[in-house]
C-alpha cells in the first residue's frame, strides 16, 4: 500500500442533528463500528455526515448535464471532511419497492432464470407443438418444428420479463387486477338517486347523472333498495348514450345534451386520471384488488409461461423458495442433450453463486415471486447488502445502518462474511448497530456517549472505556 494513501477519513466540527462540534477520525479500508445509546448521534455521524458528504461529492464530480437529472444532497453541517470516498448507504429502512418489484428482481436472480428458460427450455412452435431443447436456440440458428415443419422463434430473455413484452395482458405484469366494488358505489341503499345514493357521481362532480338515468326509465325518487334489478343494472353498467335533459340552475332552466356515465365507468375513468396519491386514494375506496385470474398472480403472459425446463415453467420456478430453487437447479443439466450441458452448468453455477450470500443472510425461505413491497425492512436491507458484495466495487465507503435488524443469530456469521468481502475488495465499511455480537467483530469502534456494560467486555471497548463523544478508539491490541 502506498504511504501517500490516506488511512483515515477526518471529520471536524460535525453539527448534524444532535451532534455538537464532534471530531472523529474514521479508519479507511477497515470495519468500523459506531455504538452508543439511542439519541447519541450514531446515525447522524454515519449517515448525516459520512454518507451525506461521500455521496454529495461524488455527484458534484459528475457533469452538469448528469447532475441535473439526479437528486441533489445538501452540504452537511460540518467544518471539514477530508479523504472521503464515494459512499453508498444501506439504510435501516430502505425505500418501499415499486409495485413491479419482487424478491427475484431485486436480487437479480430472475435475470439468470429468464436466460435459462430462453436458452435451455423446450419451446412451443406456432402450431402449438412442443419442441425439445436444442443448442440451436443459444446459437440463434433457425430451426423447424419436428412435427409440422414450422419455423420456431424462441423468446429471448427480455421476452420472458413481466416488465417488458412478457407481461400478462390483463394485469400488465403486476399480478393483481382492480375491479369496481359495487357495494362501495351505493353504501346506503336507503338513499335515492336524487338524494346521492351513488357516491362516485356526487364525489367526482357528475350531479346530472340521476337526471340522465331518469331518461332511461330509472326511478330516481325511490330508495335504491326498492329499485328493480333492471334499474340497478342501468345505473351500474348502462350504455354511454347521449340524452336530452332539462337542468335547472341559478341562471334558469336549460335544455342540454349529456352522455350517461354509469357508476362503474365513473370510477374506472377517474382511476385513469389518478396521477397523484391523493387522487388515487379517493378513487381507491371504490375498488378492490385480487389476484389476476389470467396469470394467477405470476405476472407473465401465456407465451412467457410456455417454455419448460423438465416439467416446470418460469412461473412455477419463481413461485418456489430460494432454497427449493437451489435444490432444483443442479438437476437441470441432466435433463438436456449432451451438447447443452456445459451451458446449463455454467448458468446454474452463476445462479448458485449469486444466491450464496442471500442464503447465508437467512433469506432462503423467500419465494422469488414474493412482492418487494411485502418484504420486511430487514429482508430488503440484506438483499441490498448481498447485491453490493456481488458488484465487486473497490474504494467505496459503505455505510450500514443497523444491518443486524431482523437477522437470526444463526445468520450473523453470514452478515460478517459479507462485510469482510467488501473489505477484501478494497472498500471501507462503517456500520451502526446495537448488537454486541456484531460490534465485537469491528476492527475499530467509535463510542457515542457512555460506554455500555456489554461493550466493556469487548477488546475494542477496553481502549474506549474512558472515551468522550466522537473520540476515535482502536481495539486494545492495536492501541499505539
């Protein structure tokens, strides 16, 4: 290592949140733990200073054109921060993923599975005949169906994505469909149409709809409960026909032509225009969500579900837990022709290697099609952590906010292994945590506030038993 390379990140005069002029030297290319009681400023130092300055300075180094398209972080309230690398944060509460995110997409394992099903599967010809697996698919050589002679054009990996052309046409690749809840349209059957029985008409400003319904022969002055089934069907699902009605307002009586908008159509049209969370919440009260009946929640189109490896298609494999997928994938090569087995083993090996850290971090029980929004904060953070190791960065400062949250004690070794892998690639790791088992493994420890009794048992804490806020403390066996 070059003697001119900085060995510490130097913070002077940090005043973020409850930090009051804190100085700290944070060793680089080491595992640094930040401990202390709640409210002592641990996360303020780690995220509010180290990560904030590392990410801000990296962004400032980019071109003006690029910076305009990125969120700009404010400058941290600190006198100076020297030798700060580009920083990435794995937060205690990662942002909730979008509706299209799954455990398979966020972990990137689904990318490998799509490639496997596009290259190794048996495909279906245009006439519906199943064609055995062939190396011609990987070689992109045209081949004919052995039954009918039709040319077969197997899907590429992108064609098997529910975020692309492989999406189920009905649910558009989200696995759920929204349908209008008729009970919510008319919550009080004792009301008349004139009295506002149809709530979305009143809520969205379609107050003339009862007058138009009257032109269809619907009685508007009797309770909803007393209307005939035919009358109710007109209100709920009547045709978009134009009717001539007379409207009385403060300015007098007017003869106008209006098109009828039934109650269900009122809701679905408002849903199309719901471009904000507030508008979506207003229209959402009239909707119910359910599993898409066409794809049964798999998000995939019939064409994307057609390729099969053995007896399973992509939807069936992604519905399996990660542990079960890893038990299935080694047997794939044995189901294929001899000239395809090397490729199958290579893809299977890639999948197993990508999944290794996820299993060590205790995520083997998750199904790959599990919606990202349903993962706990600890599960999402561990998936982020495994992906960070796989990216093989170097010279980056990783800031981890309580990475042990939600982690079973049996998986602590996996977490420590991930952090050590980041260090082995030449990165720096700073983590905030309360778990003494994790803190004991730190190369260096920064103690905020009084030293905890449990921490006093560790070798690192021996050197910081008398530490003040923000003091940089080496382990006992490394003290100068």
